DNA sequence: CTTTCTGTTAGAAA
DNA sequence: ATTTCTAACAGAAA
């Protein structure tokens, strides 16, 4: 929650009190909450680096007042990283936690939601993802392929972990110029990216340090990672030691032998 | 102790 | 126009 939203808390509360969540949409890493009978009201939320949503049913929601610091209480919500929480009519609650405060919740209207959506490129998970168009786009980019894959306006949804994993799957060096990818490579890396995302979603995401899902569970995709965080260990394909370098300002892991 | 690193991206600078 | 760098923040690790 940034300062701007904090200052607007009372308006934020006023605008949402009595409303009913009806559906949660998404584009890239942006969550879009919709409301029953409110076609011109949307709640946008981005988790950025450390944002988390937690849902607790009635029995677990604390009612306030003094309590001892037991082990169980260490997971009590709200806690010091809780920026916003919603008390729902069935007695349960939804908490938005964000240690580093980069994430946000923001109310907007239909026009605002559409503007936000228009800033995103196609999703590699889409069944109609256009590989030809993707390759044509790459051919105009002189930067490293990794930088382009992280560019949400160009292709939506991939973050640092999955870009490294997709480049490894497609055997492409992260610093290779985007324009130098063949059609075959462009198709392979975008296809791998989409498949990796879907597999990760199916296993609850990647818990790198302290990510938890809405119910407080770790993600299990870390068990499937091939190169991310695997620097100084053998490549699962060729046993060459995985390297870690910096590309586009981000920690980048790759196999110097497999990825050309 | 200080420095560097971290799952993201908007906005400034080049 | 496009690309790179920096800042926003808190905490863990080196």
C-alpha cells in the first residue's frame, strides 16, 4: 500500500463497504476484482515482489484484545505486514500483506481498467498465442531476449524465475539479441514459458523465500526449477556448472553449454 | 558494522 | 523511439 492509497483509506473504505465481490479477473500479474451490480467499479491489485493475500475463515479471525505470544499467534492476522484487510459478511476476512510495500490495491472505473489492460501484451498461456507475430516483434528488438521476455507490454505474465526457466528449456542464452532468434527459437521459448507458467500454477507457484498462497501454503514449483537459484550446481541436461550473471538488472541463471 | 541481494515495474535518464 | 538505470521498501545474507 503506498502513501497515496493510505491517505485515501477512508474513501477506499467508503467506496467498498457493502459491495459484493463477484469475480476475479487477471491480466499478466495484475488482479482485477469485479463487484456485483457495479459495472463501473474495479479493484486492481498488483503483488509486485512480496505482496500476498490471505483468506481466513470465521474461526481463525482474531477478534482483537490482548493475547499471549504463542507459536500459533505468530501466524495471527492482521500482522505488521498487513496493509489492508476486508471483513466479509460471512465472518471471514481477506488480508493483503506486503512486506516491501511495492504492491498496491487501487479502485478504478471501467475506463481505468481498460487502460490498465491495454498496457499488456499477449499471454503465452493463451491457446491462440500468435508465434509468427511474436517472432516478428522480436525481430525489431535489439536488446537481450531476457529483457524482452520480462517486458509486460510485449508479452504478459512471465517474471524473472520463469524467464530463466523458459530460456533454459528452449536452449537460448539470456543475453542473445532478441532480433537474432529464429522463428523456431521464438516459438520454443514462448511455448515453454506458457507451459512452465501453467505447470507452476498447478503446483501452487514458487516459494523462493516466503511466498504463501491465499491459504498460507507454500508453492511447490521450486521442486521443478532447473536453473533458477541453481548457480554453481551441475546442469540437469549436460552437467556443466550453472552460471549466475546479471541481465536487464536481474539475477540470471543459465547453462553456458546448453544455452546459445 | 556495511554492502549486496531479492519474486516488479514506473518513470527518469541516456 | 528505444533502452538502461534507479527508486520505491524491508529484511536476509554475506
